[in-house]
């Protein structure tokens, strides 16, 4: 296989790596349709399942209704992302030494899902006597789940590169999101009805139990994936973890693509300075109470559909840079609009825009990050990008809480998020689309 011989596993950057088809071995094409379908449905079930306890709408209102501090509310949309992004760079050192990555991701994926069952049981049996215990386990569940996702994420992304051709990855992520969004429509209605029939801890315990059931169905499908071992990608340079970390500044200086995407990832989470308080603001300014959160989830979900449609098409045809740019434009309009919104239709429209930006960002980032990363070093590149995101995740709630201490108004939060969005968009604008940079490497 000539393409396989071209793969480079040295620690050099992309400048020394020949063009490749985003890490996809042609020997895996026989299983490509089967793997595509399994990735599609397991991802859709996972994303749809977590929408029952959505960290950007459901969880902030749970914390608020139980009297949680505003700094806790500011943390809620970032808990799972913090868990996911933090450990990736450390895990990458070991994952680059694996010939097969599927078995590793199966086990990390199991514990990733199990956290929601624990939260459900604790809330159901103890949370009604101690609401703050319910808040604690509800916040711990996405954080612990995210941690296990984080130590498995570089391997999962490597698995995507080995099992899905690059010209099908954007549509895969978009369709996964679409299935998740369809389930989220059901979730929005279910959240509305369950919290009306079972207000308080019991209702939130039921939502966590529903989440766990969906996630385990996803896991069962994930176990059926077929991976062809790639011994040529094993990193055998013998470099230890400490020395590997010392090489990271050199990689960032040498590779402008990696540097700009890292800056964009660092500033991207600034949207979460605003988001948790936007949901609380919407329920207060309309006077609709907690049940209005279900309608916000539905509006966001409709936006997810539109973002998937646009992101999937553009991502397959043009690569990941354009969807990422569009996500920053739509985020900017969301930030500008929230301080001036006071009616239900306007707020629902803005959450539609937020949902659209969410999936445009997800599709674009998944595609672009894979395609700028060279074979053999993909987990390290993805780990660097995730660590930048993690730094932004730590910064966002700190700034958000500080702003809330100085002002109870929504507009300073919106302004801070808008500034971060502009900086992130400028970094993406400076990047070169890999499918233009290496046109001979792609056959989409």
C-alpha cells in the first residue's frame, strides 16, 4: 500500500509530513460503511441522551432553583468540557504507542457513561433530604464523565481517522448531531413535562436516569466497530513524557496551523461567560419559570438542525475552516442580541442562533483538527488543541463570576463573550484550509 508507506511517525511537524488523506488507511475501506453507520447512531444516541441533563440549560436552572451560588451557575456549562479537555495531552503520550485504539476507547467510554447512573441513584435516594447534595452530584456527573471521555478522546479521534474517510467526516458529525437534535426535541418536551409533574430533586433524578439509558445504548453500538491495526503509526522514539512536553513550544512555533487553531480554541469557550446566565435571564425576564427551559432547549435544538445541515455540506465540500468561521459569526450575533431581548419569540430566536453556532463549531473543529494533524502525532496535536480549550474553560467561569460580582446586568457578560468570539474568529480566519493547502491528498 503506497499510501501507508508515506505515513510519517517522527516528531517532526506537518511541514515534514507528506500529504495524506487525513489518516484513513485504504485497507479499512471495506468496513467503512459499517463503521460509518455505527459511529452515526452511537454518537446520535449519546448526544441526544446528554440533552436530558443539558449543562447549558437544565443544570444551571437546577443549581439556581436550589439556591446555588452564582459562581456555581457559571461553572455548569463547562463541567463536561473541562473534564474532556484537561487530560487529553497527558493521555496522548500513551495512546501514540497503541497499535489498536478501539478496545481502549470501549473501556473509557463505559466509565464515561456510568457517572450518570451514580448521580441518578444518589439524587433519588438521598437528594430529597439534602438538595445541595443533589446539586453536588449533578455537577460531579458531567465532570467525572468528561474526565473519562478526556483520557479516551485522543484515541477516539484517532479511531475516527482510521475508520471514516476524510470526505465523509463532516457529514458524519453533522448527521450524528442531527440524530442527537431529534432526540433533543423529545428531551425538551420531556424536561418540560417531567419538571412540571415531578418538580425538584425527583424530576432531575429521573432525567439523569433517562440519560444513562440512552448512553448505554450508544456504548453497545460503539463496541461493534471494526478497526484495522496500524503498527506503522506506533511512536517508538523512546521519548519520555517530560521531554515530550518540552517539545510542545517548538511544535507551536513551527506549525502556524496548529498555533492559530490553538488560539481559536483558547478563546472559543468565552461564549460560556454568557450562556449559563442567558438561560437564567430568559426564565426571569419572561416570568415563565423553570418550565420555560424546555422551550429554550427546543429552540436550541432547531438551531442544531440548521447548523448540521450547513456544516455537514460545507465541511464535506470545503473542509472545516468555513463552518468554524460561520460559527463565530452566529455566536457574535447571539452575544449582541441577549442584552436587548425581553420577549419569548426573540429569546427563542437567539437560542436558535446559539444552537446553530454550537453545531457549526463542533463539525468544523472535528474536521479541521484531524486534517491539520500528521499521522503518528495526531494524538499530540489534538492534545495541544484540547489543552488550549481547557485553559479557556478555566478562564471563562472565573471571568464570568468576577463580572457578576461587579454587576448584576447581563450586558457585561455579553460584551466579554463577544470580544472573545472576535479574537477566536480572527485566528481561524488566519488559517489555511488543509484541502487547499494539500489538494492532492483528498479525493472528496
